[in-house]
């Protein structure tokens, strides 16, 4: 390096690195909410929020089949009528992967010049039993209504646009399963689905479908600064999450699934309310939905976004600093990988020709990988220590920002110390080359197994490789450029791992932060004393934030402690259980009358802390409707009836029962990717249990006694046990399905008598 560049190059790389990391977060920023005075053709979050307030009314939970859900349904129909859209209610009995229900989908059509290849704008209006669902998915419904109003105020549509406010999504995508059997669905070519997994955050593109290159191109035209990436899509596919879009994609439709995911601690709780709904998130949802609907419904008939046959391609796509949306076909990945590896290996050859020993380069690369392994161990160690000290009593807590800062800061001193050792041992050129190895590994692995993530490795590798050959001899510049690119691409995932999956993501935060800092080490270490000061500062920040996280209450009015009450039993006895989704305060269980140790409620009903015994429950009745052999298989039909007039009932069958053989009221279960899971028991449920009961049919191998459990469930707990509602501490709230009462009855179905065979 020339003397004139000795000082400015490291400083410039560090400054660009910090700027790149800061700008990378712009991709997750939401726009400002637009007021009611916005032009009629524009989406206004303020108008949409006003609609949502009327739809939710008193903000009571409104699960499928409840009287509150019927009221929400009628309000949605009324809101559509106010903007001149006449909706129909499609009442259908349908099944998801394990639950069946009578759902009431709200369907409407905005006519275009062509009825073929229509666009579907979809959201669901049912909520879970624990909360009012303002974000999940009332915000999606309000977006649908406000978007429809703006579409009608704009130029005529080329294609029809269908609106679907589905029911039963929270039960297992049941409304979507019903809609795909309707004749209207045959005209749908493209779907835009709106969801939420929290109460705030950017409206991210979380899912498309195989062969998405052309619809991504359409999105780039309509949403040049869209949030989300093909990595988000890859991550989403690996998680145990599904939305209505999963059903539409299974049926061969292309489309886009938008959702926000911050504020996950309030997801499926009473705090998923209007007060916690972020207007910027709602505006972002609306901007995405309206712009994409106009783009897709404005295409000429016959211009499908995905080409026929084998021409469909996947795309790699990602947001760049919130300013643009980049994409390329997955087919380019092998060529980009080959170019990156050739440039990197050519750099190694050049270094050898300039005097570096091959053994030094190789050992430095091994040392860098070992350093990352040590860093991962440090992150895990801090995680285990804080967890043991009680800093993470639930998946998401009020300590979140402090914890994320601690785990990010931990990476800096560890990487500086390790990098210093490697540099003293093998020299600066070897360290600079070795810092690119992790990106080469990530690029190769992603191209082979997870193409949507390939840009994370390819772009830093290519940036450093091109710089190395265009500006040779400047290790600080080439590795620093890789760090700048990595910060822009990786940093959002480092800081958002906690928001995405909860406290287990914190160990990934430290490792990802280390990978980002790694190629910046030559620049940092060239500053000598400054590097030591940075290491001490990083250590101090990590320690201080960890201590503050321990001192701060884990839960507050905005971040509740998730805990459900369950009253369960049969006609002989029943007992109250507390089912926390996190650690309760020390001594709380005993003080509130619950056992300190959790135990199984039943073999199939989960675990809970036993509390007070109460009055026995009137158990459901089970009756064998038929039991016979056909084609070597035993066919059994059981009627389950509730003696408590419960709205939900079901049957627990052995886990080895063939799922394809199961019928509920004659209806087969929908295909599900979770059917292949091996479980001891398989729960089959019907919501909206008729007074006369429901018939569950299944097949089994002959020659054995079959143990079954019939159950019914009702929301809340009996009035005699209502005092227990006060036994949750002040910041504890129900979550997901909420408090419930479950009664059950065991039945042993003997082997089919010989006379019946």
C-alpha cells in the first residue's frame, strides 16, 4: 500500500461499513401513514384504520363459529357495500389438515374487461380465541377494503379482481380450502395474500411460488423498493408456518404473500389490538396490495406472469438499502459462483507469486474458520448463561433490544482478538485472503442447496475478487469492500434473528455479526491502538447490555407473559392447569396454588402445572356407528357428541392411522405437509359440533384393540373456577387459543368379532 493511502483506506472502509449497515435497515422501514385527505386513487392507512375500527367493534376475539365472528362478517359486508361492492357469503363445510368447520367466506368481484386470468386479493377475518386480531388479520381485511375503494376510483381494470375475506384460517386454512373448490377459483391466475405475525414492521414479501422470476419482475415494476428477499422465502419454507397462500400455491396459482413480523410478543394475544397496530405497517401493506393489484390486473388477457411449461424460472431477489429491488435468474448462480471462485483462487495464486507461502494461506483460512467456530461457542455460552440467570423467560421479552445489542457487540472483541492472532501468525495478506473463505463456502452451499440465499455469499465474494484484480496490492480495500457489501446484505438478518424466531435466534446474531466483521479485520487491525479500544468498547457494551437485560423486568404492558389456563377432566374428576409459554416468577406457582413441576395433563393434551381440583365435567359420548372389514382393512366410524353443548369436539386416534382414510362428516382432510410427521396420537377436530354429534371415520389394520379418546372443548373456564383468572400475574395474558375447558372420554374398540369379518 502506498504511504498516502495508509491512513485513509482503513478509515474509509470502516466509515463505509458503518454506513452500509445503517442503510441496510432502511429496507425494513415503513412509510408514513397517509391521511384521509389523500386522493381517492391512493391507499390511505388512516382511512383503512377507520374501517378496521368499525369492523372490529368492541375488539372481542372472534374465532370461527362464534357469535362475535358473525358480527365481524356482517360488518365487513356492510363496509364493502358502502364503497359500492356487493359481496356474497359462501357458507361451506370444509376440512384443513386436521380440523373441519363450517366457514363463511366473504367473496366479491370487481369487474374488469376480461373475466379470465383474474387477480385474487385475499385476507382472513377470523381471529384466535385469545385476541381481537387487529393485525392478524384485521389489517389485511381493512387493506382489502381500502384497496378495493381505490381501485374503483381509478381507471377501469383490464382483468377481474376478486376479493376474498376468508374464514377459518386460524383453524388450519379451512376457508381457503373451501374457496379453491368454488367455480370462481378456476378463473384466478394470480393471488396477493395479506398476513401478519406481529403488530408492526415492514410488509415483507415472505413467499412466492416455484417459477417466480416473471412475477418478481412484475413486482420490481410496481414496487421498485419492495421489502423482502428470496432468503426470506427460503426461511419461511423451512418454518412450521402456513397461510391461506399455501393452499393457493398448492393448487398451482402464482402470487405474492406479504406479512409483517415485528412485535411478535403481542401476536395471538389480547394486545393484538387497534392500540398496538402500527399505521406505517398498514400503509406499507396497502401500498403493496394496491400497486401489485393494479400491475397484475392491468396486464392484457393472455399475458400470464409465469410462462407455460418449463420456461418458468426462479429468481434471486433482495432489497438494496431500501432504495431499489435487485433480482437475477437462479440459472445465473452457477456462473456467478464460478466467476467468484476463479477470482478468489487467482488472488491466492498472485499472493503466492508475491512471496506468500501456500501453507500460510491455507493455515490462515483454517484459523479463520476455527475463529468463527469459537465465536459461535461464545454466543452459545452467553446465551446459556443469561438463560440460566433468568434473562429469557419467554421467546420474546421486553429485554429484546438489550439482548440483541449484547450479542451483536460480543462479536467485535472476539473477532478483533482472533484476527490479531492470525495476522501476527500468518501475516496481513494471508488474513485478508482467508476472510473471504466463509463467503465462498456460503455461496457454494447456497447455490447447491438454497439458491434464494446465494446472494449473501456471491456478492461479497465477487466484490472482493473484482477489486483485487482491478486495484491489486491493496488488501485493506478488497477485504473492506467485501465487508461493506456483507454489512448491507447480512446485517438485517443479524439484528432481526431475535424478532423472527425469539431468543434462540440470539446465538445466530453473534455468529452473523462475526461473519460481517470478518473481512473488515485488515482495516480495523491496521489502526493498531484504535483496534484495541474498539475491542474493549465492544466488550463493555456487551457486558453492560447483558447486565441491564438481567435487571430489567422481562414483561410489561406491551410485552405480556404468555400463559393459558386449562380446566380439564372427565366425568370422574377435573382439575385446573396453568400452561405458561415461558418461565413464571420464582415462587409464583406455589403462591397461586399450582405445582412447581409441570406434568402431562393426558397423554395427548400437552403439559401443565396442576392446580386446584374442581367439579367433574360431563364427558362427551362416543358411539361406534360401524366397524367392519373391507379389502383387508378395518373401517371404523365413531360418533362424538358433546353433553355440554360445546362448539368444538374431536377424536384422538393412534398416530399410525392412515391420514388419507380419515373422514369427518364424510369430508376428507386436506393435504398437509405435516401429515408425514410421526406422532403417538393424531387429533381430528370439528368446530361447530352439531347437537347430534359428528361422525369420524378412519381405517386401521385388523387384529388389534384400538384405543381412542373423544373430547369436547369450550372457551374459558367454569364459573366455579373463575377466581383463578386473577392468579396470573399482572403482565400475564392468554395466547393463541386462550383459556379453555376440555372434557374427554376414553373408548377401547375391540377387534372386529369373527362373525362380522
